[in-house]
C-alpha cells in the first residue's frame, strides 16, 4: 500500500496517470534486463501499490510494462505475447531506448507493429533516463 512517505512525486504521479496506471492494478513486466530504469519500475510499483509481476505470471494483468530494444526480435510477436494475460481495457506501456541510444526503435516500427498486433498507439512520452514510453491500447470497439 502506498503511504504518504512512499507516494510518488507529483511529476512521477502525472507520468504514471498519463501512461494509464492506477492504484490497485496488477502490472506484468516483460523484457527486464540490466539496462532498464529501476526508478521507473519503482515509480510504477509505488503508484499501483504492488510489485511488478514477471514474465512467468499466469494471472490476469491490468497493465503491462514492456522494455523493448531494436535487436530483441519481432515486435509484433512480442505485442501479441504481452496480450496473453492482459485483461479487458488494459494497456501496454512499451519502453524503447530514446533516439540516438543503442537499441532505439523507430516510431514507424512501433506504429506498424501495434496495428498488426491489433493495437494502436495512444501517445508517447519521455519516460525516464534513456527510455521513451509509448502506450499501446486495444481499439475502442473492444475487439483485439
């Protein structure tokens, strides 16, 4: 549970809200490696009030945090895999290295991959040191 001492700063809270996170959500994380931004991860945990679930989690997730680099493989397949446990109305926060950083992913690749996976992009922001976040959501029709 988030206590006032543990509560994220207003900037972090605004970012978490913008990315679709909410208190009480179960968030599954994919693509964790030594290069991820732990401060972002902790901000998600503080904001939602629960620890991130790993890739082996088999329950229903309300949201997904997905760290993705250009050389990680096929982004379409990764998006489809991330949808496996995602509950209705959930979203994927796709974190990719910012332009100019090793492993950066062109925005057009993200857009095309999202559409092919049955999703669409719903905004992109500078999320943390070296990483850009793109929110991927299912079309408003409710079909994926």
